[in-house]
C-alpha cells in the first residue's frame, strides 16, 4: 500500500482531484524524452514501482488538460498525471 506521508505536497494535491478516467500513476518532475515521458512515479495503480522510482512511459499518444494538470495517455493504455514541482519549473 502506498504511504501518503512520504509523498511530495504537489503529488498529494494532484491525487485529490477527480479525473475523467482511471489514472495509472502520478509522475513528479516529468521530462519529455523523445516520444515518452520520464518522471518519478507515485501511486502506481498496477503495483509495478515503488513511490519515487524514476520511470519512462511507453510512447505518448495524447496529452490533455484535466483539473489543471497535463495528463498523458500512452500507447500501452496507461494514463499518467504530470505533476510539475517548483524545482522542475514547469518544463517537461
């Protein structure tokens, strides 16, 4: 089970929002890496990664704006909320 006490404040804020479809995970400080996005994942719905693990998604098929967040849909069917921190300056 995920431990919210160890989550950055920006992630806690994003998790509290209702999204239109299920979310696979929340990527903190995301960066565009070719056709994919890399970032530190929190609350991985599939249980593959521990909170804070640096991952790279499969190819992104679509970006959309929901609840004030950029959401990335992937070729493999995953859906990630991109959470920008002050340290990432909103660049991704």
